[in-house]
C-alpha cells in the first residue's frame, strides 16, 4: 500500500505544480504531509519522468516551464476462485 500512497502524493504534488500553488519547499511539505527532504526527492522523481519543473523565487512556487501531463491510474483486481472484483482508485 505504500506504493499507492506514494503515487497519490506524486499526483497531489503534480496538481499543485500545475496550478502554481506549491509555495516554498517547507510550505509544500506541509501541504502534502511529508518531510521537506521527501519533497526534494519527489521533485527529482518528476524530473526523472522528464517533467520540466522550475521554481519562481518571486512568487515562491514551483511550476512547469513547458507543458507536462501526469496521469496516475491505479486498478486492483481480486479473484476469489469464482468471481472477479475490479476496484478502481
């Protein structure tokens, strides 16, 4: 379940960056309930996905320098021998 939590955090971070509402790193960490160090790690993870993340010191917010889209889709299928249940998160 930690992987799902990490993906949810990454999606939340993406939305804040997309809307240019992150605030500085310390404030951003509070918004997504993680440590400031984890914020930097998550930003690096986005950059590994080729996300053009920039920071505006005047406005104190992260933003995308160029168009970038991140879609997180999670699905779980449960088989119990007779039936299948699909759960979409």
